[in-house]
């Protein structure tokens, strides 16, 4: 499939035409602009396995409406999209076509790279659509058990690692230093909207990838916290951050970092950064960042009225009905979903203003671990993301959002600087 199969889909092109006909491309979405008239927002992409194709559909529609991205945050597949978008350089240029070529055109079955028994069991899980063939699942599970016992996961994730490393290399991103340089490279013409009582001073770009360190029980934000885990961490391949973030427990082997830096300074860094006060382990295991923060909107949320919004994309609708827990498989699935979502639901509950910035994409009956997605399934997910973005852009009111935040914090309308630094 080509990028045009997605972007020139009849539904998508009609959505774009209707939005432009209604003048949505001329709406105000942010107070940060460039000389080409592009408006800048921060972007938070939720984790959700293969459903990440819907995130690309969302991004496509925003780009067509003249919206570009300053800061990026994501977990799991949201982390894949996040780092790849950041690696593509010039923020004024469109990213969607390359994202489609890399991600939507990928045969996801390649990521199931365990041995034959592990592969069959993983496929049996991912192909489940509600009607569970228990005898087949149990038999394959028994045969795959030794793999789980020995390696703590069905698939080593090696194929993903080399595939994504190659993709970043094509964009000149080989180290964390390369990635962070690309992130910080802002358009020279970046400026504030005329009539806004503030300057562009202090506006900077950031990137945040969420992973779960189960050895010290820490929520980790890469690349900011990379010095905790690696010596000469600026030379680390950024694929490590994504591999840590997308390590679905038992589906993929946990991501392991060895020879963790130690010493007095390292202990202070651990205490100050993640609050860990014990002995620094030599080895650290990571699993999917979605276990503790599948939708890391909090990394951008500040106590003042922002100069640009932080648009967030969630994969799935809000909780409008209870889970029907009728068998052990659904029971386990519900436990995992609760772990992935509760912290982020609580953030939104504590910060109800953020609801104005969120798009919920209805992903239909698609399964987030269905690595057997057909081309039609991929197109459907892309279109669903595009539809959700179109509705969001028609209804979003930037001034209303700023008024909401000003009412909450009347004495701190604007900051002198943004408050997130990536350490060297």
C-alpha cells in the first residue's frame, strides 16, 4: 500500500474538503505561529498496540489544517510515533506520508518473533475477537510455557529493535544526542500571535517517552532520565527508549539495562529524579509504560495559562458501560486495561479542563494486540482517526480553553519560561 491509499481515501479527502469549506483551517488553535501561518501545539499520543494507525489518521487531518507540533509525548505505540515524528526534522513540513510508509505499511506479524510455539500462542491471543477457542489456546499456552518461564516473554522484540533503528538511521538519528538536537531545532520564524500579551521567550520543544522500571518501581521519562541508566547516555540509541516503553508484559520479553551507573552522584540523581533511596541495582528491567501511564498528558500540563495547547489522542471511547467479566480471559484483560488506564483517568479527573483538549477515537472492534491486521483494517483505523480529528477541530475553542485556565489561576496567566529541561 502507498501513503495515497490512506490520505486519498474518499472519506478522508471529503473530510478535508468539508473542514476547509467551513473555514476550520482559519480557526485559532494556538498563540504560537511561524511565518508560514502554521499553528503549533504539543501532542500526546496514547499507547494502544496496532491501533496506533488511528493516531496517524488524526495527525494527518491536523496537518492539513495547518497545525504543527512542538512538544511530543507518548507511550508504547504512541512512543513509536512520537520519536519517529521528532526524528523527521523540519517542523514546518508534513509528517504523515512518512509515518504511513513506516508504520501503517508494516506487516505487524513480523514483530511476533518468538519461536514456533510462542508465535502460535501469541497469534492465538491476538486473533481472539471474543469467541475464544479455549482448547487451542490452552494447548498452545502449555507448549509456550517454557519460553515464558525462561525468558519472561513470548517474543524477544529483536525484529522491532532493528527495524526501528534502521528507520531512525535513515533520518540521521543514531544517538540520543541526535534525537534531542532534532527536537530542539525550532523554526526561526516562531513567534506569538499578534495581540497576545506575551513573548516567545522560553518556548521550547520537549519529548517524553514513558516506560515502567519494575526493578525500582519507578515511572521513567526518556530521554530526560537516561543518565540514570546508562553511562555516556547521550550516545545511546533512542530505540532503547521505545523498546522499554512498548514491552507488553509476557507478550514481549522485558527490556533489560545492565551495568547501571553507580556511586554517590548517581544515588543523589536517583533520589532527586524518581525518589528511589535504596541501593542502585546493577540490572534494571522495564515493561510497557502503559502499565503506569498510557496517556502521559501530565508532562505538559502546567499551573498557568499555556501559550499553546497540548492536544491529546486517546484510543477508544470513554467508560460508558461496565466490563462484562464472564471468563478468565476477559478477567485478565480487564485487570490489564485497568492498570493501563486508571492513573490517566485520575489525572483527567483532577484536571477536568484537559477534557477540552482530548480526542477519543472510536476504534470499533479492533483489538490492540491483533498483529494480523489486514490492509482494510489499517485503512479503517486511519479513517477513524481522521474522523475523530475533524470533529475535534470543528468543536475546539482555544479562547474558551484559555478562559477556563485563567479562571482557575487568575494570578498566573503566563510564565516567564516553560519549565521542562532535558539534561545533557
